[in-house]
C-alpha cells in the first residue's frame, strides 16, 4: 500500500539511545508489534522463539505498550517496570542496566490524494467535495482529511488544513512539520 494514497497514522515511535553516536542512532519501531533484543537492541517483527528473550513493543495511538514476559531487567523513569507497561513520549527505559533509551514520537505528515472512501464526501472546513485529483492532509490520529492544495494564492487553491489548528473530527493537533515532537529528551 502506498502511504500517500491510503490513510495510515503519521506518528511513529522511536527509541533514542542516550549515547546515539555510540549505539547507532534512533530505533524506529514499526506500527505493528515488534520485538527488541535486550542485548543488541535489534528490532524485528517476527515472533521470537520461546528460548529468545525479547521485549515486545506495540504502538497504541500516542502511547507505546511494552510487554516483558521474559522478565528482562527493565526500569521506566527510574522505577522497576511491571511485565506490562504503557509508555508515553519522553519516558526513559533502562534495559538490563546497560541501555538507556528514551521514547520519542516522530511526525511524518501524510499529504497526497484522498483515500477512495473520502471521494465525494464534503471537506469539514470548506464543504467542497473531495475528488481524486485533490491534494489533502491526512490526520494521523483518525484518518480524516482536509484540503491542502499547492499554490500561493488561497483564492485559487483550497488550503483548509492551514486554516485550522486541530482536526475537526478528533481534535488532534495538525502538524505539517516533519520531525520529532518530543524535544530535549536527555536534557537535565
């Protein structure tokens, strides 16, 4: 599926090592359940063998579920973590007393044609119907769409996503900038 033609969440979780230069930088988590090797910090999407110790991560909106069935030593924000824990952006994880990671949300706004289910429906801002030729902003939270046509003259192009600050369907903030939402995660 092309991410620019069908709506998918535009937010993704990254795990940021405290010493990113030494450990290879950010670990991007897929939008489906993934499994982290607590020794190597390698991430995979295939379920591990029962003999392999792994932490399981599963995104849930703006939260990240971590499952620790193998009782890998894990601390969250300096507290011992239970076997099931719901993380938020900016939380710090200490895995096995050797890997300090922070959770961060990365925004990649989805802009492109509207999903086929939205063609013929009215834009909640301008009330014009969406066509397959339109360029729209996809809400990363609910999948709603708003016009975001190219052009400098607002009289000639519909730029509804620029006229509101939050999605009119779910009230999720509209962010057209690509990059980390979480800032200063290792600052004191």
